[in-house]
C-alpha cells in the first residue's frame, strides 16, 4: 500500500511537470512559424517551377529555330538540345533544394564544405567520364563529324553510325562496329566534307606506246564523264610518273564529290583497261612479291 501511494505521487508529479512545460510553450507562435515556413516553401517552389518552364520553353524555341537551318546537322542539334535541357533542369533542382534548406534553417554551406572530401574522391574517379562528355560536347558543338560521314580516327576507318556525349560509333568497311571513347579522339580525318581526289595509275613499261594510251584514255573520258555528274571539272591526265617502288605508271587524276571516289575509280579503271586492250596496247600486270616463310 505504501509503495502504491509513493508511485501515484511520483506519477502525478511527472504529469504536472509536462503540463507546466506545455503551458510555457507558445503554440500560437509555433503554428505561425510553421505556417510561414510552409508558405515560403510553396512560394519558392512556385517561383522555381515558373522559371523552369520559361527556361525550357526558351531553350526549345532556340533549338527549334536552328533546326530549320541547312547548315546544322539534326543529330548534333538534338544531342545538344537534350544536354542543355538536362543541365538547366539539374541546375534548377540544385538551387531549389538550396532555397528549401535555407528556409528550414539548415546550414547548407557547412554541408557542402563537409562533403568536399567525398566530392574530390568522386571527381577523381569520374575523370574519364567527365573528359568523354566534355570532348563529345565540343565535337558536336564544332560540327567536327556527323552521322554518315566517312572518317579516320587513329587506326579506325569507316562511317560514323552514332555520336554521343560519351562514345562515338564508327562502322568499318568490313561491318565491325567500333565504340570509341570521346576522350581517345585526338585527330579526326573527315573525308566527307570536301571534294575528294581520285588517282588511277595504269602500269606501263618503257615499250608502252604512251601517245596511243593517252589517246585511248581521252576518248574514254569523253564517253564516260558525262554519265558521272559527281565528277568535279575535267579529268587531268598527268602522264607518265613513277611510284614509290620505282615502277612506271600512267596517271589520271579526278576530283569527285565525297563518297563517290571508290565507285568512280573502279569504273574508270575498268574502262581504261578495256580501251587499252581494244587499242592493242599491252599493259604489264602488277608484280606480286611473296615473302618466304620458314617452317617451324
């Protein structure tokens, strides 16, 4: 009975302490502060939402206007447009969170400073990724290459299949699809922007009748050139010259639109050989040197 009385007195004292503490709290002021914070959060959210919509509309308008120009590749415009939207969106989210935390009284500056070591470690680990993105952005911005261009990048040669902010895809003539990290692209040889030179070398000897061969080639050019509108100007018969191995050749030079050099070289070489054969001009076959291999 004694212990029950003591326990009841202790419990009543604790309740009275909490009641006194609750009575000292200014609930009206707390509700006013909470309401003010909520109102600030709503106003800041509304303000950033309006800025986000206006910014995205402006970016869309700018890129939509440039998309109608003939000088800008649609792939490059689309990629830069997406990148710009993402950067703007994340920047708006960052400042919105910064504003909300500031309203709530969170020391944002202290949090950013304490996260400095983690940011440095993350930055060091993502150096290659960031380098890929920066290089890819400038490749697109400077219009160095576009989808469909025939390029040579280091030892890889082929047609550009896709251009991204991290990798560039090049399809080789044998069908291989090469994924090249953008940070590895140092020198690009774009063979699809200017007129290309085509050289056709017919092997000859000192006994070959040069005048008769030149006449046959000119007659062939007069017949075939009108059928190939991709040839720029007239073929240039440069005559007899030597190759790096010292053999004699009769050289004809063309300038053609990019992408047509292989077709025109193949067709005209076949036509020149047929014209030489029709004129009874014997042309030597190129020599093939085989290196002996020792048995293991």
